[in-house]
C-alpha cells in the first residue's frame, strides 16, 4: 500500500512540474496601438516617425510574401523616401501560420538591406539591427534607428 501511495505521489509531482514548465498563452495584441506606441517611442527619428504612413493589410501581406490564408490582419507603417524604417505586425490564423510568416522575415530583411546598401548605407545598418519577434500568433518586424527601444515597447505590450 505504501508503494502505491509513493508511486501516486511521484506521478502527481511529475504532472505538476510538467504543467508549471509550460509557457503562458500569448494574449491578444492591439496591433494598431502597438504600432502607434512604436512610432512615438523615440525608436525613429522625428522626421521619420511623423511621416510614417499606414499601408493596406492586403498589400503588406503580399509585399512580405505571406499567404493570405495564414494572415488574419496586418498593420504596416512605412515612409516615403530614402529610409528603411518600417513597422510590420501580422496577426496570423494560428501559431503554425505565425511561424511560417516569421520565417519570411529574414528574406524580407535581406532584400531590404540589399536595396539600401548601394545608395543609403546608413539605412542598411538599421536593417541589420531590425527587431523581429514571434509572439503567439503574432509576428512583429521593425526596422528603426533604436532596436533597444523597439524591444522595450514590444516587451511591455506582450507582458
């Protein structure tokens, strides 16, 4: 009888430790609010943040190379002119779709960097330091002059 009780206690401890090691589920993000916080955080030069314009979600999805079936919605801010600054936030249908979209971040950033290397090397350096985050079913990609500030704003929004 003592052996059975000991085995049951051991199994309960194992189950409890397995449950406690799971990461908490990601909560919903207000993508527009996060984009606004990023724009006004100081992560972009004033002349850039004040001229960032939203781009339609379907255009952002196509430009990024994502599948329309993987993405529920997108927020995309960019500037007109010789700057690589951009804010891309995708809400995907599920975490597997988010991983597929996240996997497109490196090719997107490599293409952006190649574009700016020849005529705006300072902008290419910003692309090198771009922030890309996978948060549950959300993908966040930001090219700015201050990656630390971007990471701080994202951490606060996803806490």
